[in-house]
C-alpha cells in the first residue's frame, strides 16, 4: 500500500480555523481523510483538521523556504521584492 505523507493526527486541543477552499480542493481533502482513516484506523470526523499537519509538512519539506529561513528572511515579501 502506498504510504501517505501524513501519519495519525496527534490528539490535541481543537483550534478554530476559518478558511475558504475551492470545491475540488475540499473534495480532495475529504478523500485524503478517508484514505488516512483506512491507513491509520483513526476516525477523522473533520477533514479540516488535516490542514494544519499538511501545511506543517509542506513547510518542513520545502527546500526554498528552509533556505530563506536559514538566511533570516521573514517571508513577509517575495524574494527580490523587498
């Protein structure tokens, strides 16, 4: 079976997040949650809880972001624009 980039979600306090997603992205998020449920045997009642771990994983594996972060760039403006 193909391994997803996310593992089981940690049991933590709920955080309120309001975000507007395009319908196709929401459908993919729901589908991802279903696959993750099968792989981890963990019930995911709210697919929105996947957003934070996904963003965390993205930022942890983004080489460009890591390089800019090491250089002390805050990321408040695009490179070369500020």
